[in-house]
């Protein structure tokens, strides 16, 4: 059900993504046909879930590097993922990240806001809090 909602919820307003338009046309043409043939529907959903996702690398610095156990991690996100989605996923996979007082996410060498969209080729870095005097 979650996958179905994810696929049917594809944003097509002003979006000219061919996959989104194709999916929308199929659903509009015969909304029940996909549901009646569940194995075809599941295959269809899995196919589009793969197309509509992206793999990103996240660089880690300071204590974030220790939390991740590496200087970078790879994640899979949907194509319309935001910084908020990224932080949520990271905090689920690395609960110690929640314990930091605060941390920032930089995208292409600039601090990012929670609503900023992530693209597949973006350089993403986790910047932990720093102190000094």
C-alpha cells in the first residue's frame, strides 16, 4: 500500500517527467485495471520505484564521521527528496546522530534548508557542531 501511495502520489503539476506522465495516463485511462492484476501492478510499482529513486553519497566530517563509521555513506532516496527527508533517514539508520545538539547539511558547498530538494549529482555533507575560541 505504501508503494502504491508513493507511485500514485507522483507530482505531475508542471512536471514534464516522461515517467510521471506515462504513469498518470495509465491511471487515468483505467484506474482499476492495475489493481485487478496485482502481480502486474506490483511489477509496475517496483519498476517505477526504481526509476523514481536516486542513489546519493553523503560526506561526513568530525563526530559525524565517527557516527557513520566512515567518511561517506550511500543512501537511496526518491527523486523529490528534501533535506528533511535525508535527515530523517540518516537519523533512523544512525540514531546517535539525533544526540548531536545540532548539525547542518551542506549541498554543493552551501548550507541547506529543510525544504531544499536534493538532486542525484549534488555533493552533500553533514557538518556537525563545532566549538572553539
